[in-house]
């Protein structure tokens, strides 16, 4: 146990979380607004165009700008009212689900953003499944109340029916769209009215009035009365938030608001801080058990990102601290190699800006710069040895054959494809006897391949040609089984960089045939389901 008297106090203020949403539900806007409330930015991107705003906060790569998508996950640290938030930004696009999954492995809770006009959308459902798999508590934010939306009681039904979570509304909108008259803080029994004059670019004034004495102002009487009746119904239902049920992923507290107009954002941020768990003991596989937060320093790499900023052109390993205090320059053991490692260059990242981290505590994310030996899932520790469970990979579903167009750049091609595999941008598969000639990239989405091709060209100077391969499934087999399956119709045998043998199959039928022909072979499922 540590002799650091302030460690537990510091950890208690940490909230490490991710925001998940279907694209366009408002994740980026909500992130900006959290930063606005935290005083980390002076004026939210609402006054700029969305593209510019994104470039200003969380987009790194030129490709992201070209495609208008967010690929790399950012880690934002901000403080508000004594809390220290570590917000893990996840790419919203389904093609990067594996990256999102890795990032969620480093979070203690998630905020699920729903568009009030659309309710639960496909990508929200998929991300929700990933959270459920990780056992992450989820706080729901129903966004865009400034626009006409679905009836809020219907949204609650959707949550409980489609994802099996019991919704517990802690706030409630009084009407929506132009009739919107404020948000009721149900726990305080107060109506919170918001100043619209700042148009969401700045934090506006909020007025709290006891609900019993609140007048309806300009809200049409039917809308006001409807909201009051809904509130009565909710009171009659008397579903109370149960901390254990929330932490076990059985209940989700629900907040309503509008990220763009700043309605309900403070209520959400502060409510989330009070409800979400502080970092706790972490499960370990070696020795089997848990590592308490006040044990000596330990952490796990959950993401590798290279070339985040052309000004730096380096490789950053994102490490989530699980126990003890991280101090810059400290020595830690790299569990996989057993080698000692000096953590000299560690940064906290705020989009493009890097701040040197002197100290970090459990829950914090540290960017370890140019740590070329570190791979996703690696444990670093001081004191007694510890190894955290591996971060599962996804079973690939899409495959492309990669050809290097310029044979003169073979060396660069080899190191490029190896690097992309290490970072988990794509999975690299080689065919026996082919070496690095025409390897395959495996992944869950087409955009992963586009990112890989782009990075091979820009970082390694290699132009590649990619042709879609006809495979749809991959199963794990032994070396001896791979030798038996080699050359069979509808299959391809190959090896990943960890030396595991895989058989790729063109369809479910091909798998059925292969299983019938080889009833003794156990075609193993690989990794977790991509929740797509
Ligand atoms: P995402 O990261 O989840 O993909 O969503 P993002 O925040 O980029 O928001 C998607 C669109 O929804 C944006 O509009 C954004 O302005 C809008 N939006 C976000 N929150 C709210 C809200 O509370 N109310 C309303 N009415 N709109 C909201 P856009 O037209 O795509 O971009 P822009 O031109 O408005 O910047």
C-alpha cells in the first residue's frame, strides 16, 4: 500500500468516461459544451462551422478533414467544481468500432447521447452492447430538446424495451422546440430556466424556481400542463435511482437538454460527476485478483496512435493509470518483456496541445511518447508484479489484399504494415510462403483500410493497391489443422503477427462445408463480436 496520503483523495475526484452516440446525435457538441462549462475553452464552436470547430478541438488527421469524420480518439482532461474529468472521445463511425471498444476498456462509465427526435439509433444500440459487455454504467442524455422531438415518456419506453435498462429520469423537459420552458430538476423539485441570449456560445444564466410556484411564462398551456402531468406520472411510478443498480448496468439515470443551446448541460455534468464511479480496484490476471488503487504504480496501454500531429510525427501510447501515483521520469517494468522502462516523456493531451505530465493518479490517462516497444494491452508497473487482462480484439469481417506498388520501397512497406498492425489500425495476415508479399489486412470496416493506405502513403512513402478479398469470416485453427485445410476450395489459410493460424472463409456456407468435411477440427471464434 502507498504511503502517499493524498492519493485516495485525488482519485475520489476522478471521473474517467466516454461519450457514445450515433453520428450526429451531438457527441462533439456536448464535448465542446463540457469544455465550455469547465472553462477549458472560452467560447464553444457553436459560433464556428462544424468542420472548423472540429478541427479546433478533436480532429487530427488530414484524412479526417477530407472525409469530415472523426477517426482518432482524443483524450480530454478538464476540471469542474472540484472534479477532474478524463473524457475519452471515441470515433462515432461504425467502421472504427474496435478502436471505440479499446477506448471503452479504459473508461469507468459512459454518457449515451440520444437525439430526442430520433431516439435509439443503430450505432447507439451497438455501442450500448459494447458498454454492457464491459459492464460500464451508462448515464443517458436526451439531446436536442430545443427542437420538436419524440414524446419523452415514449423515449423512456424505448430505452427499457430495446436495451433492457431501466431508465430513471432525473431531469424532465417542460415542452420542446420553440415551446421549451426549461428543465425540471426532479431531485430538487425545481424548474431551471435558461437564458437563450448567448446562443449557446457562452455559459448563460440559469434561474432556479421551486416547481410549485413556477409560472408557465410563454409556454402554451397545453404543453405546460402535459409536462406537469408527465411529472405526476413519474412521481406515481416512484422509480428511484439505485446506486448499485446503476453501477451494475441495470438502471440508467436520464437527463434531458440541448447541447447546442446549453440547456441542461450543467445539470448533466454535475449529476454525472455525483453518480459515476471513481476509479476502483482493477482485475488482474497475474497474480489473479485485483490491484487496489493505492498499490504502487501500474497502468495499461489501451491505444497507440502515431502521427497525431504532423508537427510532432511521433507515436504515443495511451496509458490508463490503474494504481499508485505516476511521476514523470519514474521507472516502471514493462510486464511483457520484463524490461525496466523510464517514463520520461509523458504528456497529457488536449487535442493538438501537449502538456507535460508531472504526476497522474488512477483514472488519469497519460500519453507516453515514442515508446516504440509498447503495444495495446501492455501492462507497466512498479513494485509487485502485475499483469492486467488483455484487451480483446474483434473478429475480422472484411479483408483486402495489399500490394506494394513501388518495389524499391519494400523495407518501408514492411515496417509500415507492421506498425499499422501494432497500433491496431488493421490486423495484418500473411499467407504461408508469401512472407510480406501481398499480405492481407483484416478489419471490421472499409474506412480502416482507407486510413491504413493513407498512412502508408504519408508516413512511409508507400503507395499501395488494395483489392477486396472474398473472405467474410475468420476462424482460429492449429498449425497442423491449417496444413490440412490449405488449398481447400472457399478457404485461405494464413497467420497473424502473433503466430496464430487462421482460416478465412468466403461465407457461412463455406464454414458449414469445412466443418462437415473436418468434424474433428474446432474452428475457433476469434476475439469479441464487433457489435455491428
Ligand atoms: P456527433 O459528434 O454526435 O456526430 O454530432 P455533432 O455534435 O457534430 O452534432 C451533429 C449536428 O447536430 C450538428 O449540426 C450540431 O450543430 C447539431 N446539434 C448538436 N446538438 C444539438 C442540439 O442540442 N440542438 C440542435 N438543434 N442541434 C444540435 P450540423 O448541421 O451537422 O452542423 P453545424 O453546421 O450546426 O455545426
